[in-house]
């Protein structure tokens, strides 16, 4: 939902009511549960008037489903991400039949959050100023390989011209490829390939770890001259992503690990809200999500909605790259460019690994993207 100069934070929920359940009472319960957590008669009138949410709209959608729009004073959020999530879907996540589908952002609230440091244009610049086509991303995997073996894969991808070569999100600090050894070797391998091809491929390490150790790993990544990192917001913490976005001067690719727990037809947070808006607000420059046709059950409508949420105007926040993963190979590139537009990063994995030569497979894919990129429409942008 577009931002607003209004001081109210508006959240739209779709309520699924069971037999005998009153939708008005259910909406009112959300307004109380997400704020004062007390019965109406127990809340001082002065506090209730300022703090308890208002049910502004209740619309019958048919089939025991109702659209409820609740508004809250922004003072309830303050200026931090954890409380924003707590207000959006805190206690009510433990209930049932409540799906958050839209957020109406007041500009005063958005002003507290950084959004993407680089955004689409900044990330293109980091990749050597690539214009006129989507970017390509490949994942280095599997976990269990040595740091040397992973670095060799990075080298092959970079020789093939892949723009962004990221760690698989499962690569952490395993004995098979310790974090420091892996980052050092992979970054060196990509730099070596760039020197030979005059390319601008970027290696993006996965930043995983404890709260006490992640800062030191971040320092090491910067010292190795990496330009970006991969983060899983629900594993390291959404506010950790915000802190890194504000302080590190690295671009951030966000991975959706654990986010699927929210994606249910009648309860949770809609993908375009969680991945498209929340992940953007906390500072993600690109957001990975499972493309339709891959091994996860996202619809094309959901993918297009995520794309729009990441790119649409939202206060002063820069637009971010959608990063669909799955179902993309050289033959399908024209279709997906036409559907998603050139301001997309295509994350490609299995279709490259099934071929005997990663470098040649990457070159063929890049050539297919280049051929179609300039003429690709932005349908669904």
C-alpha cells in the first residue's frame, strides 16, 4: 500500500471466521490484543483513546472471510523494527484465521527506517554499471565441499560472467569450509577471474553466526573487500539486518529461510508484505524468493505482487531488486524477462549444475539474457 502523510499506521487483515465467530468481535479483539492486552472495561479511557487500535473498515468477502482495516497511532511503534513486527503480528500469530495482507505506511514511521542502502541503481553500479538487462546470480553449493572446491566453483561462475556469486544460505562455519577460509578463497577466486575477463563479478558470502560473533565476521568480510553479503533475516534477526544496512556500507541480499512459516492461505503474513515490504524496510537491496515453477508452491500472482512491493514508491526508500530463484534456464529467460522486467536478478542453480561445464553454461545463460534484455518488457513490474 502507498505511503501516506497521515499519522496512522493502517494494517489490513483478512479474517476467516469459524462457525459462530463474530467478525466484528474478532477485529476488535485484534485491536486490543495487539496493544493493551486487556478487556475493554479494564483500560483507562485516556489510554484507550490514544493506544487501542480502531477498526476502520469491515467488509464481507464471502465464504466466512472478512476484510478488516485497523489503524494505530505510530507512537505505539516508536522507532524500532521489533515493535513494528510485534504490532503487525505479535500475539495474534498465536490465534487462527488472521492474515495480514497490506500495510499503509505513514511517512513519519518510514523516516525511522533506512530501506536499501544501494537499491536497484546502486547494485547495478556495484556490478560494473550493468544496464539494459537483468542481473544474474548463482549459488555456490553444496555444503560439505571444501573451501577450495567452493572457490573453484566461484571461479567458473565468474569466468562465465555471472554478476553475483553468492554462498548457499546453508554455508556457515562448518569444518568442511570454515567461514574465514571460505570467504578468503572465494573472494580471491572471483578477483582472479575478473582480472582475466575484465569482468565485474561479485562474491557475496553468507553472514551467519551468533549475536556475539557476527560483528567480527562482518569486519572480516569488509577487510576482504567483499561488496555485499547474504543474510537470512529470520535467522540472524530482522533488526540485525537493519543495523548492518545502516552501518556496514555493504549491499544486502535477503534469503527467505524460515519465512515460509508465515505463508498460509488463511493465517500469517502475505508474501508481498513480508518479503516485499518488511524486508525492504529493514534494508535489503535484493530479496530472494521461490519463483513459480520451482520446488516451492508460490503462484505467479504472488511473485508479481512481491516484485511490485519491492519496486513501488514507498516514502524515501529506494526500490529493491526482486531475486526469483527456480524455474529459470537459458530457454526460459525470454519468458521471465517479459513477465518480471529487466530490474530483476535471476537466481539460477540447478540448471547450471546439471551441465558438465559451469563456465560454458553460465556464458550461454548470460548471452540469452543479453539478447533478450534490451527488448524485454516490464510486464508485471
